[in-house]
C-alpha cells in the first residue's frame, strides 16, 4: 500500500440520521434494563465448564474459538447482544462475572471465550497484544509512543481502530475512572441542527497521529474524515488529541483551517454535554462492549490505590465481527483491510501477535 493516499471528503448524508443509535444519555440511563445484562446462574455454569475444559485440554489462548469455548445456551444470548451492538444502540454491558473466584488467567480465558463468539481478535498495539491491559503504568503522555490508557489521565472522547472494543473490569480504582459513552449519531444530528457550517467540515479528511505505530510503507499519520457516510450508514473515527498532535508534530500533514479547528472543538464540547453522554461506573466483573463506528468513549481521571495488588486493572479486546457493516475504502489505511471479520488493529513491521497476562 502506498504511503500517500488521496483521501477525498466523504459524501454528505441527506440530513439527520436518527434511529436506535441516536440516543441521549439521560433517557437511555433510565432504560438500563435494555443494555445491562446480568449473568444468570446457568450462564455462569456454562462459562465455568468452558474455563475448566480449556485448562484441562492444555490449550493456549490462541486456540480459543467458539468451537473450543463452547457455550451451548449462552452463545445465543451473545448473538442477540452482538446484534444490538452492531445494529441497535451500539453498546452493551454484562454484569456479575465473579472475577473474585478466578485467577487472572482464568478470567482472561473467560473473556476471550466470550469475545470469540462476537468476533476475531485484533492487535491493540505495535507489540501485537491481542489481550490488552488498561491500567496506569506511570508513563509520560508527552512521549510520542505513550497511549492514554497507560496513564491515570482522563481520556478525551474517541474511537479505537477496530469494530468493537471490549473491557472487562478486574479491579476498580480508589476513586474515579468511570466509563463515559456518547452516540456519534446523536452528535452528528445535533451538529447538523445547531451548526450546519461546522457539520460539513467534519466530512473532510483529518490527519491523525499514529503514536509511532506505523505500518510498513505508511506515513506516521493517517488521514480520514471524522464523519463517513457510506451506503446509508454513518461511521465515525475520531481522536481529537491525536488530530491536534499531528498538526504539531508533522509539518507535512495538511494544515487544518481555523473553521476545522472550531469544528473539532465543538465536537468535543457536545461530547462532554451531560444532556448527551452517559456515565457508567465499572464494578469488578463488568464486561462492556462498544461499537466504535457509532459510539465515542472516554474515561474520567482516577486516583489509584497505593497497594499494587489493589490497583485498577481492566482487560481489553479489539474485535472484528464477521457480520459487521461495510466501511468506506479509505478506512484501509487505518484498518489494513475493510473485509468484515478480518480488519482493524495495529500491525507494524515488528509486530508479533501474542497474548500477555501482565500489563506491558
């Protein structure tokens, strides 16, 4: 693939999009029973049997699949959850997995097993981690390769470079660290209504810093519109801080106009509006799944425990479902491929796919 791609602005949708993905935080918070599923005793029994079978068979994590991690009844519920994530509101949470009963390895196997029923695992960083760890590693965010999830800093609203991002909470922080979600479909419709002049600009391609994770033959930034209208669906890809860092760090990247900077600022402003977003407090055992194409996610600052064994720790999955939507061809420069079930993630020349049980 050529390092330089001519990326055109996205076509514009005919107007507001609406639909089940266009929710607002306060109203959907009242309907938690629709998107918060609590594991039943039967669900947990199936998971426990699958975990024991995995270890008894001496399988590696790379061998986990729907065929090896059998969930006779629960798999049907997961199929329904996946449909809601991909074609409905864009997110779901499972509550009540008893992480206190299991080792980290056993919890990881359970989470990978559930994830395998939703999509294929994708690399989350240049190291090739298929099982990610979200925790404060004490790294300096000013360094060009540091990612926000490796710190205790608040995350701005953003999307990850995959179809679905999942999180399993193993341990919570002393305070803070809440998950925050906002519908990018709602943001689109609100900007269209309030500021149509800025709305149009978000369909322009924006250079975005890759944070040093550069695929072979590519530039250290990619360039995609924030809003992408393709075959009757809106897909959003956005990381405001990385767009702004590309302006600072890469003189050859296209310079944004003052109006485009205003559009980015306005998108951030609306994302942080409590009348639009949703805050969810993680509990140990919570599993959250978010559709990146129609949801922006963030996290609040957190204060961690002084004891190392108590510190906040979440496991993360990047997933590519076989039944995912079609994406515009321009996504290939970030996703590597646009083939559903085999796209997304980060691959560089040095990447070696692996599963790790400790944060790195």
